[in-house]
C-alpha cells in the first residue's frame, strides 16, 4: 500500500467505550403508514425499509434533548466508567455529522457540558460516516507523540429533523418514485450517541491496544451522497458499488502490513443495511457470524454506528481478541482500524 495510507500506533489503547440510546422508537411500519398515499400514487410497495434494508426501527431523541446533549451524556458516562479524572484529559474530538450551526464547533458545547478543563483542547472532525474512526486516528497520533495523556472522542446524531423534512417532501403531490428512492437512505438513519476514552498503553495496561490501520479515498465519487440539514439525496446503488470497490482495494493492499485475511474474532462494520453488510462480507470473505448488527433496531447512526456496535460487544470479547473497526463514508473514504482487545 502506498505511503501514508497504512499506519501503526506505538503506545495508544482504548480504555472505555459507551453508548447512549435515544429513547423514542420510530418503526419502519410507522414511516410506511405516513407514506402510504405516496407509495400508492407513485406505484411503490410499502415495506422497503424492512424488506430491503433490514431496518425495523430507528430512534429519535426526546423533545428538548439535542444530539450535543447526547454526546455530552456519552462523554460523561465513559469518563465515569474509566475512573480517569477530567483534569487529565487533554483532547476532546467531536465527530458528529449533525449540526445546529456553523460555528462554534459542537465540541465547545460538549466540552462545557462535561466540565472539561481549559487545558483540554477541543475541536470537531467531520468526514461523513467515517468521522469517528478519523477522530480515533488523530487522538492516537497525539497520544503517541506525547502531546496528551488522554483523549475523549464523542459523537451524537439526531435523525429526527432529516426524517421529518423528508416525509414532508415525499407527501407532496409533486413527489415521484425517483424522489422516494433518492431519499430512501435518509429514512434509514438513526439517532444515538457514543464516546470513547483513549490513553497511553504503558500507563493503562488494562486497556485495549490500538494496533494500527489503513485508509483509502476515492473522491471522484463525492457526489453520490450529498446532504445538508434539510435534504440528503443518495445514489444508493452506485454508493454501494463504488464503496465496495474502495473497501476491497484497501483490504487487498493492506495484507502487506496486516494479516486481516487470516481472520479476526469480531468485525465491527459500519451499520448501513442488510444489503451492505451481506455485500461487504461476501467481497472480503468475512464470516457473517462474527459481524454483530445494530442496524435492524437502530438504523444507520452515521459515525456513531461503529463505536455504538462495539460498545454492545464489550462484555463478550475475550482478552487478546482481534477486533477490526471498519467504516466507509460518503466522499468516498474508507478506514479499517485493528484493536487487540
């Protein structure tokens, strides 16, 4: 693999990872009911979200709770579970796609809500659904460089505004079957929050060592999924096709430096849909039984989906297990990180 696209970490471990569930359950059947007249008018059958994507439900935050509130709750939870003092955390990285405003960074409100010290720098990193893995990379690089002792990476996502806007548009008489297909991916999104605390391996022997990873980009496909706070339009067919090409190339080339082809104990794959999961398992020769799934009841929680799924696996992972965190995001960008649990 050329140059900088493959990397290893010397002294960084994941100490704790925790998730916060958004409390309001929104089923695919409820969404189908709201779109029943549209489906009938444009000639589409209801049930696509569950039948094709395999998503039975997703979550919303309660009224009055924001995605930033969720990120702060997850951050507070992970710090409490770790036993690390907030005064020792030197970095906060927020990786949310959700956005309430352009500035300041969402990280500022999360930093304040958690009560992190002024010595802890904070900023946002956004890279579509790959943001959390990129945040881990940056945090690990700063820990390895000796700049900081501990780093907190957080994410909160809120799908409610996108869902409501899409449902309003699709209910209009002028909407077509092409509009429904273009906004189909929007209706698979979910809400939730996660946080992860990373620290020095030599001072935290109970942690889970971050071994290294590889990245790849294919930016000629950056227009396949474009979204803002009001509208996201996705060419799902070509996004899957070219995303698989990108991931397959990364996987193949990374064998020079990693032994991923020999298998892992757990594959934590970005949670998009049943179609996506089946396709990535087939393309990379991954045992589907080692791929936990959260999308059926949580949907695609964007950058939160990989750490959210990992958090649900913590109690079932044996010490020393090889865990691969695998993501691909609109852009297109892909990343695979290896953890020695």
